[in-house]
């Protein structure tokens, strides 16, 4: 193989690889829309539903009123109401979804990430200390005010805390119909990982691990 050909191959392979990475996202739709069937037995859709017969589709399939009001606060003073294709079947195949989140005074959204989506968080009310951590453990964080937006890159750890003296709200948008959510505290301490491993990983004793497990199990 000539030197020129080798160089060309490397360039082509590298370009292909990078364009694959750059365009990785939900697949393009092949229909105008594909309203997912609700599985009435479980009140959620299956992960790969077929489309509702379009002659039975109405405008009601494309509207959603489940986030008019805030949800109930968790013990961290936070409420999140995800609006993905599971709760809003009209979003199915359209490659996007969103979340309404509300914060009591001092409320926090614990460190978490979305494996399948980048998120933009638009502050509707309040002042929210918001940030993410890149893969070099560098933190990008500041107080984001009403009317401002922060972006959390796909798959990166991020967090928020209401630092104002009134309740705060955001609308988060995702470039996936099913972004996924992994909360770090419950993924680590609430998931049933062998206790010995957690003790070694965090330099804690059995009693301290038990306390954390108790707090995060089933949250
Ligand atoms: C969709 O509904 C229409 C009207 O009820 C019916 O004629 C058609 O056969 C249905 N299509 C499919 C694929 O079931
Ligand atoms: C909030 O809690 C009340 C009382 O337990 C309950 O009736 C209501 O459905 C809850 N709201 C949500 C959005 O879960």
C-alpha cells in the first residue's frame, strides 16, 4: 500500500468515526408522527411500541397538561416531572422530551446524568446555582437567573440548588425522547452494590455505609 493511500485511509476512517459520534442521537423519523400505544396494564408504553392508527389520532395526542402544576417536593426540596415518550406518547420517534422541575427554598437536584441526551435548562422562576463536571473533573457552575439557560452536555454529571429566597422552577429540554436518568447517590448507595466494595471505595466503615444505604435505598 502506498504512503498516500495509507494517509487517505486514516483520514477517511477518522472522519467517519467522528461524524458517527457527532450525529449520534435518536433515529430520524420515517413517518410524520408515530403516537405510541399506551399499555393500560402498566400505564407506561413498551420501549418499542408500534404506532397508533393515524385515523384514530387527534390533537389530544399532541398536547400534554400533566405539568401545569408542580409535583410534591422530595426530602431534598425538589420535584421533577419528566415528560418523555412514556408519559406523552405523541413524542414517540420525534427525538425530544422535557422536564418540569421545581425547587423549594434551598432545594437541590442531586448530582445525576442523562445517558442519552444533552439538556438545556431554562430558568422560569428564581435563582439556581447550576453546574456540570467534565471528564477531567473540572466544574462549570454559576448562579443562573430567571430567563437564562444553561446547557448540560450529554452524559455529564450535573446538579442544581435553589439559592434564591423564593421557590424556583426550570423547564429542561432533551434531545432524546427517552434521555434516561441516573442519580449518583441512589445509583451508588441505593442499588445493592456489595457493602465491602463501597467501604473501600469511600473509605467509610460499615456503620457509615449502612446509614447512606438507609437514606438512598428505593429513592
Ligand atoms: C386504520 O383505521 C381505519 C379506519 O378505522 C381502517 O380503515 C384501517 O384499516 C386502519 N389501518 C390499520 C393499519 O389498521
Ligand atoms: C402530591 O401528594 C398528594 C398527597 O399525598 C397526592 O394526592 C398527589 O397526587 C401528589 N402529587 C403528585 C404530582 O404526585
